[in-house]
């Protein structure tokens, strides 16, 4: 019996060793097959094939820089095409605005599925699912895009200007109240409350009062989910070892989706009630999408709900932080913007839709902040056919990326690229802005571009008309990094008083 037991253990050990050998061999064969098509592309050496250049990105975060800064340095050293490994996935990073636009304008070049997996499903818990950002199937994405995009049309956004104004007024009143109490305002932490309130009230007709109530379930759940997911994306092995972080993030994802489903069910009930009127907001278009396509489930609708909350909240808040920081650091820019606001509003408190076209310099300030501090890194596509890029022949299936951060700071496209100069956007030909694409271009460009520009102009006009800000000294305002998104390294601490 003992001999038989040892023979079983030995056989099991041999089988396990053989299986492990096959798996390891298959993995290295996979790495070899992936490296061959891009072996002629220059780039820095990797630590090893398992982690690629990810440790270099981690070092950037530790030094208070963004991961895209490392890509920028690689382009400076190796040229317009650089091979970068994201773990075991080779990516050809391209610093050429024309190539980037061609990639985005060609719908046959699809988004890589592996790149969006962490935010589609987080450790078995659905987060963004197959929403417009993460859906890599072009036909499925196109159907849903066509159904929802009318909600971002100019004629519908025009009717929402009142909601933008009301939310901005609440935010300004809160800032003034804090300022009168002698509080120092950490604007980087306060802007997310405003952005969340805007997306909730304007897009979904929900009053969260997140400006005064930071503990609302939607805000807490969204911030908690993003914190855990971003930690995982920066260092997956370390995050997985901290099971509490993963468990908490999964719980936040679940609560956020449950709250979204409840809001959708409530709107459906009101739509079916006699006498209820159509609101023509984003949520109405999401629900109408399901009425036209019965195959869509509640989970699909929640995907779109959470996607708009995610995309319309964090990115807008981050850009507004950079906008305020740079306005307050440049007296002449603040003066010119104030002169424009006073001239356009003519003593009125609220911004009308027709005013937006005349807030030209204010829009240029917002665009310049987007140029220097794009909230997202860039785009990545999988080549659908053999292509020559930057003089290199690349085969079908190769991952090609282009960094907005790099392109919008690249010296070949911009005069004094690191200088904050809104005048570069003032009365220029669109051809001169070839490398400016913070919202991406092509069929999969950001739906919320006009939404974000309206939000920014209305808030800036009302905020600077009513309030006088003073940026506190000794803040490391020049540094960026610390997260998957590009964020200010300081809290943008300010003192605020009523403008007279």
C-alpha cells in the first residue's frame, strides 16, 4: 500500500511537471511569436519579458511624473516609432500626428480587448462592462453610439444650459461659504463634487447634492471603485496580494451599478406613467436604446450609465484643476479672461447659450489646459492589415499606440510647447492644430466634447465673475503624476472671497 501511494505521488508529480513545462514553453513561444513582428522597432531594453517596461512606469510615479513622460523620453531618444512592452504585450508607440489620426479615423483598426479588461470587469465584478468606452466590437459599439449620440447634439445641449447654470451657482455658493469661514479650499478635491453633480443633474436628472454631501452613495462608490482599479492597473501583483483592496473595490463597483439600475428603473416607471414628458437627457436616450433593441439587458443599460458617470466626472474635474492653477499663476491671462467675461455677460449672473460662442478667450484657456494636461494618455489600436508606419513595416495584429501627452508637447508641432499660452488657439487654422486631439478624433472620438466645453465655459465665467481666488504659495504645482490619469500633484489650495 505504501509503495502504491508513492507511485501515485510520483506519477502525479511527473504529470504536474510535464503540464507546467508545457505551459511555460507555450508562454515563451507566445512571447517569441509576439516579438518577431516588432523586433525591428527600436526601443529601450526590458527588465524581463513578464513585466516589460512596467517597472519604468512605476518609477515615473515614484518620481512624481506620469507614465507618458517615460514614453516622451523614449521618443526623444529612439525616434518617432518606439517599441514598448506592457507586461507581455508589445506596443509600437508612434509620435506622428498624421499617423495617429489615420489610426483613429479607420474603424477597421479596433481597440485591443486586453487593454480594457481591468475596467470592463474588475476581478469578476462588472464595472464598465460593454459601454461605449470599453466595447471593442465595432458593430455593437456603432449601434449603441448611434442611439445615444443625439443626446449630445447641440440642439439638446442648448436646453440644458439652465441646469449647468444652477449647478455652477450651487458650487460657487459653497465655495464662498467656505471662504467666508476662513477655510483653505483644496480645489482639486472640490472640483470632482461639481463635475459629479453636473453629470447627475444634466445627464440623468438626479439631484445628488454632492457639493454639500460628499458621502452620497454614487460618489463614494465611484471614487472607491476607481481607487482600487487604478491601484491594480499600476501594480496588479501588489494589489492582488492586498485582498482587502480588491474586495472593497468590487463592493464599490457592485453598489454603483445597483444604484444606476435603480435610477434607470425609476425613469422607466415615470416614462410609462400617463402624462409624463420626455426629458431629452442622456438617460432618456439610453432607455430609448433598449426600447428599440429588446436584446439589450438591464446590465447593458447600466454599462452606459456607469460609463458616462466615469467619463464625465473624473476627467472634467482634473482638467478644471489644471485650468484654475494656470489662470492663477498668470496674472495677464486672468485679467484678459475677466475682461471678456464682463463684456459678454454684461452684468448678468447666468450664462446663456448664445454667450458661449463669444467666450472665445475663455475657451482658449480651457483648450490650452487640455493640450498640456490631457486627462487620458492616448489611444491604442490593433492593425487590421499590414501597414507601413513611420517607415517601418508592421504586420496585421500589431498593437499601435499614440500618446496625446507626447503629441501635444512635441516640439515639432508646437512653439514653446511647455509654455501655457492660450493665444496659440486664438483664430488659428485647424490645420495648425494637427496634433491637438485630447478628445481623440474619428468615429470613436469622445461624445462628450461639447458637453465638457459647455460645462467648463459656464463654470469659469460664473466662478470668476463672482469669486476672487488667491493661489497659496509653496505648492508643487509644476509636478504631475501619481495615478493612471494625469492629475495635479498638489491640492491647488486657494483662499476665496467675493469679487467686488
